[in-house]
């Protein structure tokens, strides 16, 4: 059952409607069947897939730059000259990162880290003039190719599309999405939001899966200790 309900061998959208709490529209939009909610292997698989999509060297640096850009855009007051320069530097760094190329995985990792470092603490002229693609080398390819799995990236992007759908009225537990709703979250969303705002009551999927798996492991250890202790007392 764990192998079948982990989400790897058989996609959830191909499973029977009766396995879902609300089958209408949920199964095809990243919903999770009810039996899979108690399958530890499902959380292990989901955490690994999301980790591969978000914790590889390229995505780590890209997300750092993107967060800097998003924070600058969300400022309530006008940006100062220093903040505006950092904002433009982050945008230029992100453009350079997406256009970077290398011949080996090691060169790609070093280049990606260098772009992020200069975009954070360097000068704009350094970022604009840095070499991001090897000259006259047929082996060169985009730096993202060394770290980003296209199939996994597509799966996670599709899940995020379902999670951030403007038609959602409540928080959804979408398989392979980047964030999960907490059990005590109310789940109410604005009817027609003009801009996307990350709702409260969510947790990063990797942490969510790690907490659940830790709870399961600790629970199994405690149950085993209780059962063995009880059997020992009965034996005496």
C-alpha cells in the first residue's frame, strides 16, 4: 500500500475517485487521496522531490536573488538611492544567472555562487562585465542544466499553479507544492485577490514532511518500548 500510495508509481490523478474526500475537481488539481495521508513513504517521497527542485545549487542562489527583488518591491515607502541600487543589482544578477553557462558541474557551481556573491556585495560594473559563458567551447551549456531536473521542475511548477490558483477559496494540500497548510490553519482566502499574497498558516513542504516523519519515528519507538516493557512484566 505504501508503494502504491506514495505518489511515485501511480499518479494520484489516475486513482479512483472514491479515495478522495472531495473528488470533484480535487483529484485533477493536485489533491491527495485520504489513505495517502497516513503513509510515511508519501511524505518521504514528496520531501525528496521538492528538495531536489529547490535545494540544488542553482535554485538556492536564484531564490536568494528573487527574494531580494520581492522584498524591495513590497516596500511600503519609496526606495532610497542605496535600496534602488541594490534592487537593480539584484535584477542584473538574476539576469546573469539565468544566462550563465559552463562546461563542467564544478565550473557551473562556482559561477553560480560568484554571480550571487557579486550581486549581493559587489558593484554593478562587476556584475555587468563578468564572464558568464565560455568562449569557443562546444561543451558549454546552461548552468541550470547541471542541477535542475526538468521533469521534477515541471511537476513542482504544476503543483504550485494549482496551489496559487485564484479560484481557490481555501488552503489546499497540493501534492509536490512548495508549501503545506498547517492542520490548525483556518484556510480562508480572499475571494478575488488583486495580487498574490502568501497566506498565513503554511509551512515549507520539506519542513512539514520532516516534522511528520520525525513524529512517526518517535511514535513508533515509544510504542515499541511500551509493548516490550509490557511483555517483560507479563513474563516475570
